[in-house]
C-alpha cells in the first residue's frame, strides 16, 4: 500500500530511535489537540485582559481630557513648541547674518597686501640715492 493511505503503516521518522506506530501517532495527535485547547484558553484569557485594560485606559484618557490641568498643560506645550520654533528661526537668521558679515578672508588678504606694500616701501626708501 501507499504511504498516507488508511491501513498503511505510518512512515518511519528519519533519525527516530523507535519505529512510528499508530499508538505513537495517536498519542501525538492527542497531545497536540490538548495543547491547542490549552493555547485557545490562554488566548481567550489574554483577549479578555486586553479588553479590560483597554476600557480602563479609555476611562483614564477621558478623565485626563476633561481635567483642567490637562488643558493647561496642553496650552503650555503649544506655547513651548511655538517658542522652540522662534528660537530655531532666530538662530538660523543670526547664522545667515554672521555668514554675510564674515570678513575674515578679506581681512587676511588685505593684511597680506599691506604687508607686501610696506615691505616694498621699506626697500625703496632704504636704498641710497
């Protein structure tokens, strides 16, 4: 008979120490079904816990939304966000103006030219006539 057909002996498991029998197959099936039932019960219990916690969270969130201090805190957070945006824009403006007025490169070039001209003038006047 072919494998998997009713009445055919089960195929041996590779590396198994004992041959696969219908008793072993039946025991595995029973164990797996019991495990599935246990896991289903755990899943239902977890769903119930999540539902209860979600309800409690929604109650707390609603209580916080109606709280006066929550409204004050929200307004202060908005004000703080506005101030942070202003600080960012002011820093950006200051940095751009600093870049526009950075004359260090020009200063160094002019100083070098002045030093060269000064050296030429000293050489010119130090030579006798």
